[in-house]
């Protein structure tokens, strides 16, 4: 589904990703871990198509298509979803209106019929139940005045409505207390399916207690230096990222 | 000392005869205002209030005086329908009153509404205070012109204590003509003690033309009166429109003004308010959304003159392509206006590298225990918000439009008339880049 090969990317003239390779298949959950500054968030932003991230070498193919050649909205329509580390507050844009516009423009780009307001409402009700989000949030402006936990749950709720093929969760656990973390994890787990893949970018092992990954990769200095199963995360938790630095040559992803 | 030759603009207007009323004081005022206009001409950018609006190109243009065929112009009113306003209305086409298009029958009790031309014929004396004035400031060229040449307009009075339920609409339509015309409207509005009124002032166009319109409105609110005044300006793309509305608020009077400026090539809007009575209150909200080579200049001048007065003004501007917006918000809290509260905020959005917005908040305080806040910004669409919307599948053009629309709409959120609010939103959406 996703095949990243030898990806190099620069931000503001500084090389952050230095030859990252990773393959993700449908149904798999991958965790990308690493110390601050390793390039974790850069990876998410490059995949979603944010301005200011310059790819200097390498390739990313998604379902056989050159992902890097697509505009952000085209990537979304192709099935890529980024749950933001810092969801943006957008005063004046109603949450429901926004989400319906998003879903319908995606459907339109894919040549599917748009949902009318009744159909959309039915879909939203169904997803709200799973996410345990109060529908009061829907009537507010996008993320405006939301607590940290509400913002992160809103990201996962959007994911539930948009039903992407590949969901990238960028530090979704950061800033959450344990209850909020459990709710978010429950929302993610509810959406795991044989067709959907997840890329979880996280600094801490904590999230992986609640969302069990199939693969764990360690990102350091712009490359994946170690890949393994979930026990790798535990090892990191015990020994810290210093262990990675001492740990030999960069390795390609083994997934 | 030799006088420079008058510009084509001034010369053409001086060619036309003054409207003759047969009323001594009025004809004298008209003559003197015209002489003052002829002597000073149009202001240049050295006049502080005209600093960002150059009139050099306008000075080279010639406008014919009024429209002799105004009565025969075919105008489809349904194009300017405002949902929710089927109450009294006065319609002017190229400055001329059109009885056939207006709705003046069965006026509610306490409301008197008629064209100025009729009021002058019936009983001019009550209008003397409003119409006998001389304009002496360097920036007053258009007010002088209007005072000299306006033969018609609106006279609206609400009796003390009367609450007029239905909004009253004043509709000024520019219609295509054989030449570019100059028309002038003079409005006199008075709300008696405790009276209440909702007034919609609408400027529209029934086809492309490059007319010049001037409007001067004097709006007086007696003690405890309440006015809601909405201004919808969607004039012709090539039009020039210069308006001045002066509000006078007596004790405990309240005015809420909502302004949407969309049309016109060159537009100047002066809103002057005098909070003259203790505890009077003024709330103003405005949006201008510009594109092409439009130039729209909004000038707010608010004077707090009495104890415990309050004013709150929020303005937002959007300029796309090569458009130019100008905003000046001047607040004076005069000596003796202790305990007053004045706030003014102006935020602007530039949608293109060639667009420009100049904003200047000014605050002068001569009283004690005054709460005052003012600020102005000019910026661009937030890249983070734009990426957020796009990352959810919303194409760039639509995402920009959503953010721009949200930026403007929030200003009208407090408009109590929901139908009017939705109509403003719809007009705005049609105007913004889609």
C-alpha cells in the first residue's frame, strides 16, 4: 500500500530525512518511535504534502501512485489521513459544515456520489457513538475552544467519518491524560480493519499499551535504524534512545 | 494670484443649473455650498482624511447632471429583493424618486416617510436645520456638492414612542444611461423619544454604468430611541459612490450599524457619530470585500461627548487581485465624557500580492476614567489553517474561500435579524473568490 524508498527531505534548507525506507501493507499498524528531532513529524508532514518540506531524493508510492506528485487534497481523496499533533482552530468554520465539505469533496474527487445532509447526519451519528463525542462539539467552529483531549478526539472522529486507507497519527498521545488517551485509543482500535493501515508516530511507548502495533521502527537522525515487533518498544522504554545511538548501522525497514 | 482652471469634473458640474426650490434659505445654502465647492474643488491627498484616496482620475471625468429619463428606466426590482423586508420602501433610480416602484401606502402608525422633494413642497421649515448647513472642512467637497445639488432624498420620521415592526428600506439603484451621470441624495431621519426603527439602506445596480452618486444622511436619535441601520452596498462595477451618514445620539439612545461594502470602482463611506447624550451607545460592524481594481475607503469618526457613553466598532476588510482598501477609525472622547467606553478593532486580509489595505486607528482622550481599546492588523490567510482544510480533501480554492468567508462572517454574527444576516452571508459568498 505504502512504499517509501530512500526518502530525503529538507526543511528550511536543513536535511531532516536522510534515506528513510518503509513498507506498509493493508491492515498493518506500524509505530514510528524516536527521540526529538529525529524527523518523526517531518515524515508525517511530507506524506500529507505540507508546504515547506522539500523532498530532495527518494520516492513514495501509495497504491502504485506517486504520492509526492499529488496535492494535499488529492492525497486525502486517495485515502491518506494525517491526525495532527497540533490540530488547528478555525474560528467561523462550523465543524459539521467542514466535515461534510471534506467528505463530499473527497467523494467527488473519487467519482462517488455526494451525501445529502440526511445521509451525512446518519453517518455522523453512528460515528459519534463509537467516539463518545458529544454532538455539542459538532455545532462549534472547528477545534475552537476545544480542550487538548477534545481536539485529539475530534481528529480521530474525522478519521472515522472520512474512512481513509492509511491513517498517520502524529503524536496523538501527546498532552493527553490517561482517560483521554484510553478514549482516543479505543477510537483508533474500533477503526482497525484488514483494509486500513496505521502509521503511529510517537515519542513514548505509553500509547502502544493501548494500540498494539504489528511493527515498531526506531527513527534516528532521519533514518530507520531498527525495526522489530512490539517488544522493541518495551526495550526502548527500558533502555532509552541512547541505546539506539550505540546500536550499529542504520537498517532498512523489515516490514 | 491667478486661479488654476477648474478640473473637467468641477467644470461639468458647474455647468448644470442649481435645483430651484423657491425657498430663500435653501436656495442660498445651495448657492453658497456650490461656490465653496467650485472654489476648493476636490481634495488632494495632502488633506489628512483623503491621504489614501487620490481623486486625480476622477477630476478628469465629466458627469452629466441627473437623469432626465429616470422615470422611464426599466428596472427589475426582484433582482434586489431582500427576504423579510416587504414593508415600506422608497426607491430611487439614478437619484430620482420612483413612486411607481416605491411602497408608501398603509404606513404603520407613527411612521412618516416621503421623498424630500415632496417634503420641501409641503413644509420645508422642519428641514431647515438639516439643509441650511454650510460645509467648511477641507475634506467636505462631496458634502458641499450634495448640499448644492441634491433635489431629492428621503425624509423619515418616527413619532415618539412608536416602535416600527417592519424594516424600512431605502433603495438606490443605478441604471444604465446614455452618459455617465451624477446624482445626489439627501436623507433626513429622525427617531423621536423612545422610538424604534430598523432601516435598510441598499445601493444596487441594474446594469453596467459609471455614474457618480453622492449621499448625505443626517440621522437623529432622540432620548432612548433605538435604531438598527443596515447598509448593503453592491453598486455597479464601474460606479463611483460617496456617502456620508452622520448620527446624533441623545441620552440613552442606541444605534447598531451593520455595513457590507461589495461594489463600486471608487467608493467612499464616511460614518460620523456623535454620542451627545449621557449613556448613549453605538455598535458598528462592517465588512468590505474587494477585487479587481476597486478602491473602497471607509472613514469612521466617533465623538464621545457625554457621560458614560459607549461605542464598539468592528470592521473587517478583504482585498483580492489589485484592489485597495482604506480604513480609518477615529475616536475622540471629549472632555466631560467621563466613564466612557470606546473600542475599535479592524482586521484585514490580503488575498493577493498586488492588493493593498491601509488602516489607521486613531484615539484621542480628553476625559477621565475612560476605557478604550483599539487595534488594526493586515495579514494573509493562515497557512496552517489552509493546510488543515486541504489535508482533509478540500481543494485549495475552496479552502481559501471557506477561510475568507469565515473571516468576514463572524462580524455579522450578532445581527439580530436572521433573515437579513443570511442574506448578507449569501451576498458575501457570491462575492468572495469561489
